């Protein structure tokens, strides 16, 4: 009877993520190099099915205590070079521009004809994930859907 009481009190074991899902944590920072095709397929499948792109890190570790978290983001344009600032236009077909910082128009204003500018460059991989493991920042990694 006491054994039954203990079983009801103890939490159910957490189901571990699949091997390919756990491999995403290792393969994503390297850009899914050779040997990571299963992890890449799982990563894409998770995104397509609107699941979190990475499983809980604790479901992939032996002790279940390793803490990992991530933050997703999306940036369409590459960063401008030094002394230039990015300005996006309201028009759908008008590209963003990098203006000289000292004379750049405010966001969403029309072009400043007296200010030097360059067309902004669209990112090939506009989505990113920032990863932390046990409080240590591992970096920001870019991907496309």
C-alpha cells in the first residue's frame, strides 16, 4: 500500500525527445554539417508543423538537469556598414536603404535626397535562434525555413 502511495506522489518520468530532435542542439550551431541530416530533417519538420524548433534540452540529457533555452527572431535585412543606419520604406516594392547616420530620414519618412545611401541587402537566411545552455550564451545562428 505504501509503494502505491509513493508511485502516486513521484512525478512521471519525462519522455525523452528523439535522437534526431536532440541532435538539433549540437548540429544547429555548426550549420548542420555532414552527419546531421537527421537533425536537419527533424528541425525543418518541427518548424513546418509549428512545433518549437528545438526540444527541451533537459529531455535530451542524462541527468535531466541541464538547462537550455532559446529565443527565436527574424530579420529581413543585413546590418548596414559602420556609420549607416537602416531605414525601411512603407512601400512593399521599395527596398530598404542604408543612409549615412548623420543625415538619415526618420523611420518611414520619404527618402532624403541630400543624404548618401545604399540599398540594403536582403538576408538569405532571415530567421535566427539564440541559444543558452546553463546560462552560457552560445550565440545566434541563422536559418531559412
